[in-house]
C-alpha cells in the first residue's frame, strides 16, 4: 500500500522553530545559571528574536509558500505581521530587563513565556487552517494569562490575570463553536476549502452565517472592540507595565492578521452586509474609547481606552478593504507598535518600583526634574494624537484616505473628529509635564542601557515613519497584495 506523505516545508516555519528553540534554551539554562552573567535569559531571548527577524526579512518579497496540506502559508502578508510581532517582542524584552530585576520576577520563566507568546502570534499570522489558527491562539492566550499574573506579590496582577482568563475562556468558546459550525457546513477547516465551498454552493445558509458571527464575537473580544472591550482597562492597569505594553501591540495585531485573512476569503461570499456592520462597530469603538479616556486619572487606564479607540481607527481600514485599507492597517499597526511601546517605556521609568506613580499628577513638572523623559513622552503623545510630523499622523492619513477613496466620507469625518477629541487627553499630560511646577521632590530618573536602546528604537520608528513612510508603506502594499 502506498502511503502519501503530506508536503512539508520546514524552511517556511524556520522563524518559529528558532524562537521555540531559544525559548527551550532559556528555560533549561536556569539549572546551570551560576556560570552565566546576569540577565543572560533576556539577552539570549533577544538574540533569538533578532535571528528570527533576520530570516523573515531575508524572505520578504519572495514568492508565497503553502505547505502542511494547506494549513500553513508563508507569504508577504504573514511576514509583515511577523516583523511587527518580533519588533514588539524585542523592544518589550529591553523594557523588561530592569523592571523584572526590581520586582524580583523570575527572568527565565518570564522570557520563556514571552518567546512562546510570540510563537503563538506568528502561528496565527501564518495559519491557513482553523486548527492551526486555534492552536496559535491558545499558545498566545495561555502564556499571556501567566505573564499577566507573573508578579505573585501584587494582588492587582493576580486579579487582572483571573479576569482575563475567565473572559478569555468565554471568547475562546465562542470562537471554537463558530469554527465547529463552519466545519459542519463546509466539511473542511482550511481557508482555501472555505472559499472553494462558497464559490460552488448557496450562500443562504443560516448555520454558516451564525458560525461567522461567532467568529466575529471571539475575535472582537481579543481585539477589544465594542461591546467586548470591558476587560481591557482592568487588565491593562493590573498587569506588569512591560506586559501591558506587549499585549497592547502583539496579540491585537495577531487577531487582526487572522481576521483580515478570513474577511478576504469568506466574507465576500456571504449574504451579510458586513461593511455596514463594521462601519457601526468602528464608529462606536473609537467614540466610546475616546470619551471614556477623557475621564481617566490613571495613565495606564487612559492608554487602555486609547487602545480601544485606535482599534476603531483600524476598523476603518477594514471597511475600506478594496481601496488600500489592508495596507493602511498594516502600516498603522507598525506605527502604533513603535508609539505605544515607547509610551509604556516612559511610563515604566516614571512609575518606578511597584508602579506607584502611574497617575496624571505624577507627571506634574516632569520637564523640570527629568527633561529628556518629558521630551520623549511629548513625542509619543503627539504621535498617538496624530499630529505631524510624527508617524501617528501618517498612519491616520493613510487610513482615512482609504475610507475616502472607498466613498466612506462620513466614516472618515467621524474618524478625524475622534482624533481631535483624543488630542485633549494626550496633551493633558504634556501640559502637566511642561507648564506646571512639581508638586513634590522627585529624584532624577536613571536610564539603564536596555531602556535607552528600547526608547531610541521606538523614537526612531515614530520619526522615521512620520517623515519618510514610503518604503514601509510599499512593504505594506506588497503584503496586502497577497489577499486582493
């Protein structure tokens, strides 16, 4: 009897293999840590991230590869997202080194989980099968549950982890049930199989549409879109600051990677007016996020609601999917990653040990006591607000231009109005830093080498993408072309 072996291309998953290998090394060397220097786990993890990034960049622009029986795809679209994940992980590791030493968090387990979380995100971006995507999501989610509560001496961390675990489990149930319903109708779990089925069969299938709705609910929770956003503020505030920075960028981008791929493959064949639904969700999400952010007194909670608003902006690109919306989202995700990681880097410096100083009043007179920290925070706030010449401005220009080109002028106007609203709470910090005197004696902030590198990398991204975005936008267009 002839046994047919499935097509296997290990080179297409080499970045994931590299990260997994480094994660295992990080976990194992703790047994012989006495012969290694301090922070070896973080530096080894960073080396793994850099090596994986090199392989992804090396393959960017080459032809796409579909392997493992249509369950894995290595194309420019997946590679673009992988670069965003790896960049976010690298900066997060640099932001974490000093933090985890101060808070006495086990560095080996921390770095191991961070690398595996990245592997989960990359598996979601490269997944072309519901089973592969679900496995990636579970790796991502389980590692995040532990990372959020890894500081067991802080009650707020444990509370945040428990909330995220309970609500995340409900969202995963919706997602899995949606996948089961779709499989029950189509008889396949691959995205290519879905498309082939929908091309040949009737589109008026209620069970199939319910399955897609369940998928949207599950992904909506992971992205923190309205009305599934309520977990974000509590989890952002309770989680360790470097993990909050990491999860505000990577996991959301991973869900976007899957959602856009499914949208491109399945949604055009369904008798659902999905663009109008996304139009409403985008407007409500950005409006709710900005309005509640106006009332916050804690910077971490403000950034949580701000992140919800930014997800609303990115949904504008999904509505304008045929007019450059996907490339605009890819570019905006890169912009948001640099900006948000830089913002949280400054927050970690100001908050100090125990994260006691995370309120607006703790930034009063910061320019007088720590001028460089205040200037960095100013630049990142301007980028989040979308003020030129920062990257945030160009990101919003591309998103709203895509909406206008798709004839969604009203949506673009509402997006601009929401951006204007957000200026208030971003510049509120700036006013406190530059225009008020310190309310108490503040010691000078000490910059560790790792923090300096992380902040300079974020600053470079914010300035470079704002002043000369064309080359990065070209990469985003090359990646989005695979789906159109």
